């Protein structure tokens, strides 16, 4: 029984070691609120993360407000962004790396 607990703890630590920036560098689909676009992709679009700001073509686009990470199967991570110009919030769901 102790070995199962140790395995579960090590498994959780393994997933929690990924940095916030690495977790955000994924594909995100629009969920609700302010619309920065239907789909945000850090692989195929000219998007860059520096500190808590997302830049598109070297122009600040949004501030990262919150990243909710879920480890349960069938649940998605959620990213909340704040528009630089208006201050409006938009939410996106993770579609994988």
C-alpha cells in the first residue's frame, strides 16, 4: 500500500514540474468572454510569451491572468487572458501540444 502512495506522489510531482510557460505553449481554443481569435497556437502563429504577457508580431496582445491545470482524464486546462487595450477577459481551453 505504501508503494502505491509513493508512486502516486511521484507521478503527481512529475506532472507538476512543467513550468507555467511550457504549459501555456500549447494549442488553445476559444471558450468564452473576449475573443482574441478562435484558436491560439504558439507553434503556428507568431505568438511569444514574455513574463506574463503574450505578444503577437512583437506587439503586446494580452496578459495572462490565470492558468487552471486539471489532471483528471476528460478535463481540459483553462487559460484566462486580459486584453491589453480594453481590459476585457477571455477564456480558452487547452487542445494539446
